[in-house]
C-alpha cells in the first residue's frame, strides 16, 4: 500500500512512498525530476512514463516500463547520473533487498496508444 504522499504547495513536484503492493502509473507531461516514487530498495524518477511498480512481500522493487522511461537509484544511493539506472519502454528493472539491480527485456512493450 501507499505509505505517504506529498504534493508541495503550487509547485509541480510530488513524492510518493510505497512499502508494498503494486500500482500502475501514467505520468503524462510531468516536469523532469518533478515526480518521484520511493520504495524500500529504490527511488524512481519519472520521464513521461507509463509503468507498473511492484514492491514484493520480500521487499524487492520491480518496475516494468510500458512507455517512456524511468530512472532508478538503488538503496538510497545519491541521486546523481553516476548512480542511476535507466529503463526505457520494453524493459524491466528490479532491485532486491541486497541492493542487486537487474535490467531485463520484457516480452512486449505497449508502444503507445492504438
């Protein structure tokens, strides 16, 4: 479930925390670095994206990107380019409780609207 949500004043940024469960997120035209999702093992930055994020009962984070891209920082790493993992449409990225990151090609991407 969702553990916290913050939408600061009139700014276009927001933060969402997930402890467990799954959700699908479609961001539309969110400003760069304007939205982030934090789980026990990852911080996810959104780039005009349609994706599904799941936090497993064991605490692992899985992100399947259907459209756009996400940037992920594992286990509290500083939010710098050198620490970032990028997953674009058609890929999934996972972080386990030991902070091991894996990126895999998914079977098919939605590729957009039809």
